[in-house]
C-alpha cells in the first residue's frame, strides 16, 4: 500500500490547528482531533501553494507571545 501523503495526483485538503499551523492532508483521510479544514479539497500542488501563501510565520501562535527573560 502506498503512502496517501505522497500521492502526486491525489485529492488533498489543508488543515489548520489552534496555533495556526497548517498541514497538507489527504482528502480521504479522517481529520484528526484539534484540526479543521482551512482549504477545501483540491490537488496537491494547489494545497501546497495555499500553505505557502497563508502560513508565512512557522512559529506556533502560543509561542509568538512568550517573552524572553
């Protein structure tokens, strides 16, 4: 069985969690707890493009407000 995450011709969605982190996710795979769909089903390339355009700060939101001593 091949890995659905590597399927170049497969259908994907983009997930987002509470910290603003994004994930490319196979459309046929159940969305895990703590994640929701940020970008509806599309091709792999379109989903990766969405992630690149919308997730420009890789730091988790919770960590963005932590002060350094």
